[in-house]
């Protein structure tokens, strides 16, 4: 009896709605369609979110010879490839900055975005056992997959610092905007990841669509490998191409990320457009996911 | 006192792909199929050709289920395959939503539909304790507090930092149950997890569950066999075809369970005319059924009760002094019993038209399990008609000798007489 009262008191601290006589009431009802993101519940399961992220990070480089170095190597090798093909062969204009640094500052946020949506998109299908055997807020799965990509991003970020040092680039006040810009990239990644994860449950075709989509998206984001200012005006600012590129907030975000890192003027006008767009992607992804998550266990 | 678990008009509908429906080939939705359907929709509309049959059929896995469970009760949910037990557990543990009705749960819910959900083979025992604990809904601090207890319970001490993929299956299960066993929720939902591990560990788990029960938690669990239900639960709930058909006393339940489980297992009266086989030289056997005490066809027999088989014969040609054999094979195809009409005193002198043959074994000796009936008709030395695997029946556990004890072990039972005589041990 003593243990029981002690337990109840402890839960009282956690949950103000509880009283000794009335344990928390859960009502299970038929699915209602659109529903809000249950932030409170996600908060209650924050440890799960932490451990799932931690698991994804741990598993990723188990039984590999180079281990976590892959988090550094992947964008570094991409940088080499881009430097050779775009920097040397195609002589893409990088606005006077050493091309390796220039392209790495763009590849870094892009790699994060690409990894995050690929992992997020495949996360739910890959967690079939969990979904059919236990309850937890379903959003935790794609969130954790994106979380693991953040860890990779942080590791790869150290190389950026080194490259800046080598090139003698001194961070300015604009560097403080890096986390803010990253936050918007994160929002877009979470939104796309959850959306793709939900589609993937209903249509396994998305397993094949996702890699292709990411590749296409990269080419549609010219700011990764070239200076937007140097885009030929007559091509960029005309009709269809412009509309298509403008729909993609990653173009602006990656340009802004690089500007913040390299101490250029922050393109506020670009951010003003891209930021709400990211928020929209985030909300659409999460809400759609919430709408269909009740059927996951039956469909998967 | 308000109920700890209360289910009100609970229903769950599934869409089952029709075997003859348009999507029968896969049962999955694929983007290609849906796009094709979308693209061909105008054509189908114009030509007025609709799908003749819908692709899916409704199937109610649960249908208007109502019950209330008070705090501290230990309820065993039983029923045969497809009765809706797993669906009910999935709804109660919030994995899937009901189609109708609602459930009210008062208290923290912990569900264990499988041991070791979320265990990752690459992670070590220690890491999996944290991961699995978090998946089951424990907070990090809680896991840390109980960590030593869990390791001790699982008996895996020296292997704590070994990846679980190198564990023996026994160690794996022990670790998994140890984490789950320390969940201490107010409502615990368990599915068949006790069916794993060695006997000693099973007993330990049962003990742990009892402990949880006495702490005032409500426990709901599913079993397919009755013994554990009997020894553990205070109240059984019998499901059949998605409905609660029995709620209450353990004793009455067992017979009800057996009746329900077994009567609908298959056809009780087998029409033998349609069966073909190389041994069917003439199709003489027409029907065959196992009868219960009231003479109703059944597929179920209580251990040690009367075996009563009725066989219908019909013939257009004459057979003199036919011999009838009833063979009983176990599930592995091993012959365990042969019953034969006496050769010296033929049952049927001449078979010209039809006949009904009945065979009774007053105290059927075979152990609980599934058996197959084989029929044979001979005019020695010739075979006339024989059918392998005519139908299957089940011998279910029961108190046989009125001692209150059930079946213990072995392949068959026999009444036994025992004597006890005291002898004087010479004192030296």
C-alpha cells in the first residue's frame, strides 16, 4: 500500500490532471480524420524519441571499418566530385570564393536535407514490427530518423569549420543566423520526411521514387553548386523555370546558409519567402501523417 | 467504483480482399494499380462497365463487444483462432483504432503483445534495456532505477555488453521479459508471451505477473490453451466470432470453450461422395460423422469420454462379409489406434443397398490433441474402398477420473488400480 501511494504521488508531479482517486483516463474511439499534432504526448515520450535517434545513430555505422567517419566522408567526397566536375571542368562561378569551400557550404545543408527525407521516408515501413506491436506517438519514428541525420550534420559541420579556417574565413555576426536557417531546413525536412513516410505505407512504390526524387531535387536546387547571382538572367528569370525553381524553398535556404557561414550579407528577402514555405511543408507533412497514422497498423 | 477498463459497443471492421475480386493478385494497393484505375476510369464510365464485384469484403473481427473490468481483476481472454482476441488486444493497447464504439481506460497502460518489441540485434543487452524500456513507455530515470533488478531477473550478467544477436534464444527472451516485467503499469495487456522460454523461467514470469496483480494492477491477457488461464486469471472472457460469448466463472468456461472452439472447426458431417483417391475402388462410403452424447455431430471429444462414429454406406453391387476398419492417425500421420469390425462375427453379412454402421469406444484413451480418421472397407483379402484423412477431430483436455486433475503427460490414458500394503520393516 505504501508503495502504491508513493507511486501515485510521483505521477501527480508529472501530471497535474491526476488525483489520487482518478488515474488518467484514456478514451479510445474510432479515427476522426484530421487531428492536431499532440505535442503534449510527444513531450511525454521524449525519452523514446531520444533513444530511437540514438539507436539510428548507433546502428548506422556498426560493423563498418571507418565508423562515424562516414558522416564526414560522404559530404567530403561529394565536395571533391563537385569541385572536379563543376569547379574545374565546367568552371561554375562561385563568386570569388574558393570552390571547395563554396560547394561544401552548400552540400552540407543539402546532404542533411537529403539524408533526412530519405531516412524519414523509409522509417515507418522499416518499423513495421514496432507499429504492429506497441503504441507510442507515431510521429516519433520519422522524427527520430530526421534526428539521426542532425547528428551526422553536426559531425560534418566540423569539416566546414576546418575549411573556413584553411581559407581564412572569419565568422561574422551573420554566423549567428546559421542555427535559424538550419531550423527552417529542419522543418522542411521533417515535413517531407513524414509525408513520404505516410505515402510509403500506402504505396511501397515510394521506396523507389524517393531516391530519384532527391536526385532531381538536387539539380533543381542550383544554389548547392553555383552562385545564384551569376545565373544567366534571361534563363533564370523567365517563365516556367523561374516558377519551378521558386517553388523550391531549398534554393533560397541553401544560398542563405552559405551566406551566413561565409559572412556575406544575409538575403533577408529570400528568407522571408522560404521560411513560411518551410512551415507549410512541415504542417502539411505532419497533418497528413496524423490523418493516416491510425491506419498504419492495419495497412503496413 | 468506476471500471478500470470499459468497452462499449466495440466493433472493428476489416476489408478483406475477395478471392475473386479485381485486386486478388496482390491484396496490396500499389501506385501503379491506382494510377491505372484512375486513367481507365473515364473509359470505364463511358462504356458503362463497372467493376462487377467490389474488390473488398467487410469482415467484422469484433462486433458489439461490451465488458467492464474492475481494478485488480486478472482477466483471461480466450477463444479460437480468428475469434477476435488479437484485434481486441490491439485496440486496447492503442495499436489500432476501433471502427465503432469506445473504450475507456483508467490508468497507465502497458502492453506486451510480443516479447522484445524493438530489440535491435546489433545493440548490446545494456543498450537494448534502455531502448526497449523507452519503447514500452518507461522514462529514462525509471529504467535507470530498475536497471539492476532487470539484469538480475534476466540472469544475463556477464553478457550485458554483448550484442543481443549473439545471445541464445533463451537469454534473449529472458532479457526481453525482464524489461517488460518491470513496467508496472496500472493496466497490463499481455499476449501469449508466456509461451516462450524454458519451464523454470515461465514459472518465474507467472510469479512476476501474480506479483503485479496483487499490487492492484488490472491484467488482461490472451491464451490459446486453457491451463494458464485457469491458474492465473480471476475471470475469463470467451470470444467467438467477434463477440463475447461467456464472461465469468472459470469452470463453466472450459466446457463452453471446448464446445465453441471445436464445433465450428470444420464440417462435422463429411460427405464422402466427392472425395476421390486411388484406394477408392468402389465408392461405398457415403458419410462419416463423430457424434456427441446427444447424438449431434461434433469435431470435439473430451478426454476419456465416449467416441461414437457413424458411417454411412451405400452399394449397388453385393459384398459378402465386408470388414470395416477405422484408423486413427495423429497429426504427424502416425497410426495410433485401429478399430476393426470383428472378423469372426461379421457386422454386415451382405451389403446390397445401404447401411449405417456405428462404432463406440466408451472411454476413448487418446491424449488431448488433433487426430485424423481413416476409413477402410475390405472383403478379405480385397480392398473395396478406403479413404485417408476423412476428417479431423480434437480430443480436449478434461478431468477424466473425477479427481479434479487434468491430463498430465503421455500419449494415452488408462484407468489404473493401485494397492498399498504396509510391510513391517524388521527392526534390527
